[in-house]
C-alpha cells in the first residue's frame, strides 16, 4: 500500500468511492450523487494550507482517501479542520483506514495552522467511531435525529482531537 497526495487523475476514483457511500450507506448525509464538476471543485479546495487530501493506493488502484477540509467558513475557525475517511468496499478490513488516519493526522500535526481536528460521524457508524477513538479522538456530543436518509431519522456524534 502506498499513501500519497491525491492528484487530478484520482478525481473519478475518489468520486466513485464517495458516490457509493451516498447511494448505499449513512456515512454521508448527501442524498444525491456528486457530479464530476462538483467533485473537482471539492478536490481543488484541498492540498493547500491545512487541507490535505491523500489516497491509499493498492496495486495501482485507489483503495480509499482521507481529507482535512474547512470546518466552517468563518475566519476564526481556520485552525480547525474536519476529517473525512472513506475506503472502497473491497479494501475494507485491510488496514487502509488506519494507514490513512496515521498519515492525515501526521500532516495535521506538522502544519503550522491546525490545532483541532473534528469528525462528525453518523451515530450508528460504530466502526468509524472505534477508529477515531483508537487515534485519541474524544467524544464531544450528539445531535439527535438531525438528518433523514433511507426513511430514517439519524443522529450525529461529534469527535475532536487537538494536535
């Protein structure tokens, strides 16, 4: 497995991973698949300042990705980033998410801007919660039944880590 900075050539692979989650899971509250144009705009907001976007590549295939994105648009939040980690189904349970977390958090610790990394996780996503706790993230609250997907009300749990 190679962990590297995401490149423009990865956009479609990243989009495929994300759109699978949109259509099949509650990992994201997006209800409609993203287009290539939308995903390209998202991609272009990364790999500047304290917003890295990395991929895990296995035998030439993008197996997953991790990103640190803008937490909120207000200037006072610049030192806080929101973490996302997604792994393509055939590559799950092979250490991909752990490797991505290790690297993205290393990058967060090394930049001169980031102070807090937050994750907003669907409360029923116990695997993601366990992964975050493994890396020292602390639970910081739940917002109950804040979204509706697949005809169900869903809650979100917030986690934070100071780096």
